[in-house]
């Protein structure tokens, strides 16, 4: 037993108590999926796999040996300075592509030559395999802590480690791959091979090749560096000038930069860590760094209750939906999902003023943040409203009411567009409820969804109105800000950016409800038109503005008696479900007048081919 007079722990400053590896673990655990990895050659050293430059050195040495077989020192001399030897004996600069094209001009021979460096030897599966670091990274991906991996390595050790735990990564090794990839947030993990893959001739290895990146790759890299925190391991920053410049050009980071340094600290690395006030973790090799990180993150798991995942939440919702005795469980499930949104809707996480960043940058970051924060709730609403028979409509309505109240208080200093954006979660929830109600043939629900709760801007003289007015997407999502972050693949702007973005970003929550993209878009267009009719049902010209969307196009709106507008016109009778539920004051004439006003507005302002 310890003596009562034994000295206790010596107090130390907080900065000394929380060592860099601890800080990294705390940040990774509290922000799953927020940190990307940047892996250099140092991570693969323990595997016995050569670096890309090591492969070039070895092949040049072999070429020198067969070129001058009578010189026993030919190989050693070439390996000592491959570029000098190559320039002295050829008319082309040394590069991975030129070297392989000369040494192994056919794909089969090239594959055989490279396999020697990157694949296990016959009968020895444990050679040139993933290291402890690769396997620890795979565990971080499996648990959802890491979703993006940048690597300068040619080898496939990261991919193999992921496959060992049942994960099929999305791999980008050539610029032309980028156009067709899933959004980074929708992929379990994306491995971006900045220098290419060993079996690909289009690799970047020499000083000249590493001076710049192709435009597509540069843009993807800049996006990752801007949107994610970064953990750097095994990268010296000595040779890759394009990557150094990209990190130098990154604006003030939203999340910390952790830099693991083992051995010599290059001048470029010192500059980058100083510029971004990086947390430097010194003296740990890659195996030690990542196995220690997994150990610490798992320790934190035992201390906290992991937030419910969206898939588990949907399963619990479906079980509770038909069971009267589980109504409180369903209520709590939805309420907790709303709380996740409101807890993060603070100036710290979703700024309402721009600070050092431009308002457009902060706008884009906030839009993505609100969408990510709302993901669990949106999946619950899409599935819940679709499968519900009306028993739980008050639960869905309460979710919107809580989100609307996020703008009940006005910050002291704010940017107008960022402040309006605080209603984006309410808009996302309302849109999801509306489309789910249409898909579930429960359009009566729109009579409450688009009319309640009433709200107006605090301290404003404007009358209180329903969501069809104050949640109009054009009032929430600034057009210029949305154009900056959301445009067509060819770079063109969308005619209706709010409509297009909402349809795209809310497609995923409806996958289980409606597999058909065509049916989903038809339901979305119908919801936009019905919301627009209600928005036009006012004598106040300032408030009379539709949810301008792709339903205005000729193919959707229709020509003559063909199209969505004609369908709604035919439906407008005294027994129309929305009228019976109280929309338009239950008056057929008001609904008809609203549709006429919408048609006139479309003909004057909103018609598109």
C-alpha cells in the first residue's frame, strides 16, 4: 500500500500533459471522417517494398549492367546517380515512363518486371505485404475514423490492407478517374495515389515530374486539403514540389495538422509545419504511430457511447413504427437526431460571420456541414414518413419546429447569407417530409408541413407565415454562393441551382424508399410545384415567390394538356386531398387562383427549355 505521505503526481501545464499523440487521438475520435491521411514512402519501408525512386535506381542499374557487361562497376555507378548516367547515355530525360517504355515496351513484360518489386515472391506471401501501419490504418477506416487517404506511394499495400478487412476502396491513380468517382463523403474510403500506381506508365517520380500535377488532380487535392484535417506520416517534403505548394497554398486550416517526423526534419517540412502551426509528433515510425493511434482511439470508445449510425437508426425506426408500445422510442430516436444538428449549429462549428475567410468559402463549408449534420435525421424522415400511416405525423412536425427555432435569436454580428443559412436543416427536413409524403401517397401531410410552424424574422414587421414562404430555397441558399460550390460537370451553372442541389443531395436518404431515380425526381418536381402553389397563395406581392425549380422546364411542366401542370389542373376539385386537409383555406377557388398565378410567373420569369 502506498504511504499516505507519498508525493502525488507533479502538476504540469496542460500543454505538457496532453502530448501530441494524445491530442491526435482525441481529435480523430471526436471527429470521425474529418481527418485525411497523407502517406509517404516511409510508411512502406518495413514491408521491403522499394520506393518509386528506388525502383528507378534499380532498373537503371540493370540497364547499365547489360549495356556494359564487361564493366563490373557499371551497375553501382549508375545507381549512385541515375539521372547523370541516363543523361549521358540517352537523349531523353530520366522518367518512370521513359525508363519503362525502353526497358519493357510491352504491357506483359512491364508487368512482369514490376511485379518483382511490388508483389510477394512465389511461395512467400509474407514478403512485400502490408505493414503494421497499413493494417492499423485499415482498422481506422473500418471504424469510420478515416475516409480519405492521400499517398505518394506506387505500391498497393494500403489497398491490400483494406481488402483484408473486407473494404473495397475507391482508388484514384489517374486524372481521368476523378470525373466518375463517388463524392468523397459517400465513399467508405477513397485512396488518392498522387504519383500514380506502379503498373501505370503515367507516374510522377522525377524532380521534373513532381513539379506540377494535372489540373484535375490538383483540384481534387486542393479540395481535400481545404475540407479535411490532415495527418502526415512518412513524407519528407523534399522532392514533391507540387504537393508542397498545394499545402502552402491552403488557407488557414479548419482542423489541426498533425505531422509525424521520424529521422531528419527537412527544411520544407519545417516551413509547412510552422506555417500551419502543426502538431509535430517526433520519434515514432509509421508502425508505432498508427498502432498507437488505434489503441488510444479504442480506449476512448470504452469511455463514451458511440453516436448511433444512420443505418442502425433506420432499422430501429422501422421496428418501432408499427408498435404502439415503442412510440416513445421512436420519438426519442428522431429527437436525438435533431439534437445532433442543433448542438453543432453554433458559431464555433457553423460561423455566421466570415472572419479571415471569404463569405463564399464559409458559405460552402456551412452548407456541407449542415448537410452532414442532418444525415441521420433525413434518413429517418424519408423512411418514417413513407411507411407511417399518419400516427406519428406529430413527431415529424416537431422535428421541423425545433429546426426552425434555430433562427429565433439573431447573432450580434453576422453575414446575411450565412445567417439565413441557419434554416437549411429545416429546409432539408421539410423537403424530405414532402417528397416522402408524395411517394407514400400521403399528400394530405403537406397541408401541415408547408403551413406550420409559422415564423418570421425576429424583430421584423413582416407577418408570420408558414414554411412555404420562409423556407423557400431561394431565401435560404444564396444563388451566387451555391454556384461557387455546385455546378455542372462541364463547369456551366445550373438554371435552378437550389432545385438541382436539393434533388441531388437528398437522393441518398430515399434509396431504400424509392430505387428509381426517375420516380424520385418526378416526386421532387411535384413537391416543388405544390409548395410553389402555396407560396403564391397570398395577396402580398413581396411574399409571392415560387420555389423556382426544374419543374418549370417544358418537359416537366408540359405543353398544352401534357405535363405536370395539366395533371394538377385536372386534380383540382373539391375532393382534392390538400383541400380536404385545409390547404388554401379549403377553398377550390384559391387553389385555382394560386396555380394561375404560378403559371403566369413561370411564363414571365421562370420558363426554361
